[in-house]
């Protein structure tokens, strides 16, 4: 079945001899794919033919019904980035309406996109929904691999050449389940030992002995992943990074395939605050005098936004594509503080593709801005 990546245009072309007009009926919905044309219409588009051809573009209409989000859980049906699309065409030949064509049922729409070189109506039909074959993560954090459930057979986790477990992936008909996040995580929402303790309702007490123990005994041992998809078997190398000095930050973003992807920043970070304000001149005269402690320049409103400069640490050259997709993503979050998944925007507007030949050790620096005002002013 056709796949629609709604951040790129998707064209439906209608052509026939003596075609004078065409109508497109579009049904956008979540859940199980319809087995037949239900007659429920979300949009109806009509266009006059030019040279017996009509072209409809439907991506923007479909995207209005996607509610892509991230609340800390990776499989949340209320925050879906995939959706079903049924449509059918009715033609007018020499201005005479014809019977509707056989409808297209269950086209799968993802919040993804193709590049210019992918051509019109990019499909991206592979099972593995990430662009990189090397993944970096903290040694005590879980691994999550987004896959297209209908284009993937299995995902196998190995550590030291020993199979940990294999997750068999079955085809699904419910749009909520098309993107599946295969993980070695033992507890939902836990990205490390501290998170696991807090998720269980416990109190975390840090000390040097505990940190030494965690460094010597990784909680989520995996160094190789085999993904069996329609594109064949893809081997992913997992590098478990031991970072003792700085706090790694996990950034989650919607990648080019419309899936949530984790990207870790391991090195130096720097937090800053930018403020904005509105002022006015206040009349402080009272009975021909004034108090010198009164503000003549009075602040009417003041707020601020925090920015954070992140450094990735040393990544392989093959991960340039991941940082490219991060820079192009419209939906990004950061795990900041104790289980706080906060929305951010990428403040950096440019990205340098780094290579081993030119740059030796590859570190990426980006500036992110928290996507909310520092003082709560939600009314």
C-alpha cells in the first residue's frame, strides 16, 4: 500500500481522454484500516482539467490531522504521527460525470519527508526508521530502535556476540501501531538507574560507590542490533559511552521517517537566559514632590527564554545524516531534569558536515531554545 510522507508534497494525478473535470474525495482517520469505502468524507476537492489532466496535492490536508508529540512515552496512541487515508476519484469525460473509480483504501500517512533527490511522492519503504548504522548512548541507558511494523520481521539484540533477545515484529492494521519502538528497556520511561528508582517511587541517593558500580556494570548491555526488514538485514553498531564528568542530555526529535529518534549530547553544555521587557514612564509626582525610591521607568511586563548550548562529543562521520535531520525537524524535545521532557526549538540555523579527513574528531555544537517562556504566563 502507498506510503504518504506528509512533509513532502504527495500528488494524485488524474488523466483520461477528453477529461474535463475531476473530483477527489478524501477520508482521513485513525485506527484500523477500512475494508471498504465507507462514504465518510473529510475533504472533497474538485478541479478543472488542463490538457485532459488534473493533479491534486493532499499532504497539507492530511497533516492537519496528525498530532505528533512526545510525553516521555514512545508508544502513546493519543500522540500519533501516522494516520490512514482512503480516497476515490470521479471523472467528468466531455463534461459527463462517470461512475467513481475503485477507491484506494488504507494508504499510510507518516509525518516524514523525502529529499529533493528522492523525487516526487517519496515512499521510504524500509523497515528501519533511522538513517544511521552507528548509535551512541550512555552505558546505563536503554536503546530504542524505531521500525515500520509492516516492513520489519525481527529485531535482535546482541552483547559480546551473545544474543540477549529477539523481538519478532508482526504486521498491524491499526495506524497507532505502525511505528514500533523496539527496546531493551526494562521499565517504561527510565533512561538510567536514577530514573528507574524514581519511577518505582523510591528515593535516589547518589554516592561515589554507586557510580563506580554503575560504571562497571551497565544496566542495558547491547553492542550490536540486527534489523530484518524489507531492505534486508541491517547491522547496527551500538557504542556505550561512559561519561563520568558531565551530564549527558537526551534530545528526542521527529526524523525524516516520521519516527521519534533519540540523540545524545555527552559533552560541555552552557545554559543562558535572554530577557525581554516592556517599559513606560510613570508619573511619580505627589503633592509637588516625589520619593526617590519610586521607579520613574516602570517595567510593565518582563519575561525570558532559556537557551542551552550542547556539544555532542565524538560521533562517527556516518551520523552527519542524523544531525541533519535534527536540524530539519519541526518537533524536538529534551530530557531535562528528573523525567522532564520539555519542548525545544533548534536555535542554530546552520550545520557543518564534518569528516574525519578534515576535522579528525567530530564534535557537533548546537544551540537550542526552550519553547516556552521562563515565567509561566499560560492563560
